[in-house]
């Protein structure tokens, strides 16, 4: 019997970055967004396909750190810490504004976008 989770859709590696104009790198991957929100408390929704005991789990906790394939959160009430796999993460909810890593657009590109509008 195979071990590990089975995926219905291909899993795309996160955090590889996308090259933009002027040598800039796009960094709006989940791991980076979670890092920008380090210290915030959120509700994290996970699904574990092929697991009949607990195929869906909800965790509430403070973001400690995030990597390419994982996130570490801590429960502010119990102090319990969780190391969770990004491949199982469905979505995250926050009760406050989400910090987002905006990339700057060069003046030349901004001007060309305004002309075409």
C-alpha cells in the first residue's frame, strides 16, 4: 500500500519566483504572504485526501514562520505548536488586514498601461 498523500491535481512548487521586467522577481507565493503576516493569528483550513479518520482539519494559531513546503503556527491559548505541510493547505482566514508583498511597476510599464486604458 503506498504511503503519503495522494493528490487529485498536480502540486506546483511554491516560492520559485517569477521573473518580471527590469530584473524584478514576483514574490506573491503563499509562503511569502504568510511570512509578511508573521505574528498574526489566523484560521488555517487543511484537507488530507485518502485519510478516513480526519480528511479535513481546521487549526487556529499565530504564524511563527513559513517555508516552501511548510508552516509553523502556535496556538495562543495552549502554546501548542504545529508543523503543517503547505501541500494540504486550502485557505487561511484572518480577522484583520492581510499584509501583501507588492511589487513595484517601472514607470515605463505604468505609462504603457495608462495609454492602453
